[in-house]
């Protein structure tokens, strides 16, 4: 799922969401759904992969921790 936002001050469309509008410099409200962790994972087979880390709090994520890949239907 891709999430963007529209500046409430000037109407500028942003992707990805940012904390400040690049057009008018107004503070922007970042949607809760846009806040997630994207780790770089090394697979056993040697490939590197990125994906949304869904069931872990960002402040509890550590380098080298084991993760399990689970496919989910979002909609």
C-alpha cells in the first residue's frame, strides 16, 4: 500500500509523507498508517530483501534479530 498526503496549508501533494511541506514549509500531519519500519533483511539463501515490519515496535527492533515473513491481505 502506498500512502501520500496533501498539505493542509497549500494543497501540495507529497509522496512519501513528510513532516514539513517542501512547497510552503508548513508542518504536515503524517498519517498513522505511514509510520512503519522497513528493515533490510538477509535471507538464509543470501538474498537481501526489504519489507514492512508489521508486528514489532520500532524501538524494539535490533540489528541481527530474527524475523518471520508472513503474507497478509491488507484489503
